[in-house]
C-alpha cells in the first residue's frame, strides 16, 4: 500500500486542561491515506518546535536562502505568556498553516518529520488526568470559523488567583485588594498589570500581589535568555533601588529575563538591572494601542517590595541575584566576542593567503625539447622526407 501520508488536517478547536498544571492543547482531526481519521492533541510550543525543525530541513523552501523561494507558511512564535485569549485568537492562523502544510510538495508534506509529528501518541487516546482536578474544558471552532475565527463556542473558565497582601488602588481603573481575596484574571499583560474581577468589581491589579491557586507561578516565567532580545526605551525612568537601571527614551537595550511582575532584567552594554517592561517596545515593532495607554500609568510594584506577603509559593520560588545575572551575562558577552574575533581572524587569514597567492609569480609552462633530425625523418611522411633531403 506504500508509505503512510496525511491527506488532510482539520483544526477542531482547543482544550483547557488542569493537570499537571493549567495548559492548553489544540485538537486536530488527521485524515490519512488509508481513509482512517485520528484525533490528536498538541501544545502550541510543540507545534512551533516542529515548525522550526521543518524549516531547517528545507532551507530553500523556508526562504532562508532567498525569501522569494519560500513556500513553507509562516507561524508566529509563542507569546511571552500564552493564555486563553492568545490560544483562541491563534486558531485561524493555525488552521491556515495546516491547510498549506498538507498541500506542499510531497517531499515536504509526506516527509517523516510531518508524518511522525501527527501520528497518534499514547496520551492522545489516554490523556493524563487527576480525579481531584476538574475535567478539561473543550472549546470547539464553529462551522463558519474561517469567516470569524474568534467566535468560539463553549464555556469560558477564568483562572483564579489569591491576593497575598493588601493593595490600595491609586487610580479609578485599578481595583483594591485585601489579603486572601480570590479574583478571576480576565487578562494578563506582560507589563505586570492584570485585569481582574472580584464579584461585581473589575480593575487592574499588580501581578506581584497575586498567586495562582493550582500551583507555583514560576512555571509561567521564562528562563533567562542571556543572548538577549533587543528593545527600545519608550519612556525614561530613574532608578529608585540599587538593582534598577536609569535609562532615557530612545536607548536600545537587551532584555535577558522577562518576569511576571512586569519588571524585566535588562542589559545595557555590560550593566544589568531591573526596568519596567511597560516602558519598553520590541525593536522593529509599532506601538500597540493597549500598551500606549498603560504607559500613561505608573509602573506596577515590584514583587520584592510587597510587604507582609503571605504566599504559599514563596518558599519554592527560585531567587536569582543581580550578581548572577551580571556574571552569566558577562560570560555570554565574552563568548560572543571570542566567536566574533575567531571568525574575523579566520577571514583575515583567508584574505592574507589570497594576497600571497596573487603576489607569487605564476609558473610558466615548460618548453618541450626540439626533436632530433633522425627522429623527424623517421616519423615524417614520405613527401616531407624528400623535401628535407
């Protein structure tokens, strides 16, 4: 019957799971060449890693050599925080990606990398669950999903957080909290301000004052990235604490650690320190309207400034000192310099060798010895022999 290949991939929707911690998985109906149909579940981070590997396997078709030759579809990278809203809004892009993927040339669409990724896994048929935790919530795409991919049916379940300290609001758009209050988080912003609701009240709350009910929130934070991402300062800030940085509008910096409370660890030259993320804009991106509104507000409180915090997760939190950030950052910068110098020296060596080759006198072809008269008479024609004699 030949090798198995995929005829069609249909995105059915996504599922919100609560074990081992809250996360989201997309549901795909995969139709195979033997007419079988299988249901598989994949996290978006898995899909993106699959996409990156596919691009490496086919550099021409991914446009890495020449962008005009690109046929492998684009796929946006996972967001700093993938919540329900980003999971929902991404469905249209993901459905289009799958449609384009299976219609690529067979060397791509039927390669083992694609086939193996969408094969049924044991956890697709028997997902890990816990009877003590509520069952997954399913959100199906409507029939006219292509027309309106954000019109998702099904219940919307918000994540509940607990206030770890009292908070007094400083503007009408914020919401005051008392220690122990249970709030539902409607929107999480990487600025450190989260939009929450408590009974009939709604407002912005500093993320530093909240902890999740179902487990430590460290899992929501990324690991430090000492390679750094380039950002541009959109609003000046003067350091208040010793571990903060003072920057002016227009400065270019590198973000090396994004933290939930909205205070990111950044690098300016070889100096590291905390800076409000709401005053930063990723290099090359336009200002988002939502962020521009938040920039008119003050920076949220840092987690370290929350006094008398009664957090059940505080003991398990990994504390990274500013000295550790500086040391690891310097190591990375030095390795990057060494690599740059190595390539530069290699390039200079090649140039010098080429120059030396050009200066060397070119070898002249050897002139063959003139044949003797006897050899000429022995090998020439009869006509030539008569003329010579």
